[in-house]
C-alpha cells in the first residue's frame, strides 16, 4: 500500500483543506472519501470554482428549472445552487468539525466579489449567507481589502466564522489578525461566548512568484552586462512567496504571544490560523509541491487544488520547515530593494490584490451570463 503523505502533515499541526467544490464530487461520494480516508478536513471555494462546476454541468439543470418555475431572478437561482452545495459539503465535513472541536471541518463561501470595496454591503451579505446556509461549520470569505477589514471585525463580533482572503503582504496579514482580535474583544465585551468562532487568514503564494518572476524575466530579457547582477536576479526567482509566508508566520507568533490575545484565549478564543492559498505551482520548472513542502508547521492550514492533493499524497517530502532558513527569508525580501534588482514589493502586493479581485469578478460575471442563457433555454415559451 502506498503512503499518503497528506496524512503525515497532520502530525506537524497543519490541516489540509481542498480548494475545490462541485455537486459531482458530493453526489459521487468522492468528497466523503477524501474526508474519511485521504486527510482532507476543510473546503475552500470561490467564484472561479463555481463557474467551472456549474457552467457546463447538466447536474444542475433540474434545480435551475425549478428556480425558473418559481420565478426567481438569475442571481437567486445561482445562490440556490451554490448554497445547497455548501450545505451538503458542510454536512459531510460535520464529523470533522465535531471531532476537532471546531478547529477544522469548515466549508468556505465567498461573498459576491463585486462588493469587495463596500463595507456595509459585505456585512449584510455575510450575515445573510451565514443565516441562509444555516450550518455552524460554514465560513464566510471576505476579501482583505481596506473596506473588508471593518466588515471582518463586525461579523466576527456577531459570531460568524470568517475566512479573510486575498492577503498578499505581511502587513495585510497583520491588519487582518487585529481585525479578528477586535471582533472577538467586542463580542466578549457584550458578555457573549467567543469559543465557537473560527477564522483563517488566507495568504496567497504562487501569484506572488508569478508576478515577480515576470518582472525578473523582463529585466533579464533586456540583457544584463554584469554577471553579478544576473546572479542576484536569478537568485530571487521562485523564492519570494515562501520567504514572505515565513515572515508572516513570525508575525503570527508575535501576535499570539501578545497580552490582548492571551486575554481572549483565557475566554476560550480559537486562534486565527494562517492558511496558505494559491498553492498550485505555476512554473513547470519548480516542484509541483513546493508550496506545501516548504510551509509545513503548527497552527496552519494549506488549501490545495485536486491536482496538488494528488501530487502531495504521492511525493510530498514532509518535515517542519516553516521556521527554517528565516534569516535567508528576511535577507531575500531585503534584496528586492537592491538598486540592481529594484522591485517595489508594496507595489507588487497592491497589483496582486487588484488583480485578485478582478480574477473573481470576471468568472462570477461569466457564471451569471451562462446561467442567464440556461434560464432562457429552460424557460417555458
């Protein structure tokens, strides 16, 4: 029997979630098998995933027809399909939620990406999603934009589980962690229980390397006369995302040692774990599991698409590496400021956040368009 390396990762205090959801894997029993036998203990979804799941899948047609007969607008039909998948996945993961005392067993669903910059709309939708889905182990995804953080604070104070997504910079993670803490403090001050609330901070990886590698390749393509400069540039390729994540984890450690956090722990608060997202390797020259192998460590989550789950189960090299080569990580981030390299990391992170929202808005709108076509096809003349 072959070894499933995903199961080994649990021994290091990291949970493996899957970045994928569709009705096919729910109905076929595949999701149940992944949860019961393969070590998957949570699900993340996003508009891109739902577009792939629903757009060309006849499995949803009967429910779309029911929505059409009920006179529902397209957006409400979309919600009826997605909310049902989320509920069913929550039910499959419920035993994990109970066995882990609410640490794992969550299914994440994103509020509409079109409201990423609207605090009040985000709060209203997070409340509504949480209530209508009606599962304790649902986690509402809110983008870590500036307007998103007050929304995180508010909904946490109302007892809603939150996955803060699209975090790229270390500072964006720190801001997110304190929004979670303020939300818990507000709830505790009202005399309410804070022990059943969970949150993860989704810190993105491969997109950072893709962006920076592209900038380095552009510099190298122009031609570099100095071999020393060329070596400096090449030394950075494929390294920034992991270094950045390791530094974020050091900030996490500082936060959980703070007096404010410890006061909440005394009241039963659950730690907000860093979740590594965007973990499929985009460059074929790199290991297909490098964003797993290099970031295994306690109190973290790694969410993997199906292909990376298979690759990791087969050949992940499992060890606690999250706090190895820290000095190298700090030096690497510092080297971006070198005049010969000259990559402004803050500009990169801002670009990635803007792109990240756009990458969710486009498939969301595309899904609405394809649903609209299906609604017209299935509507009685």
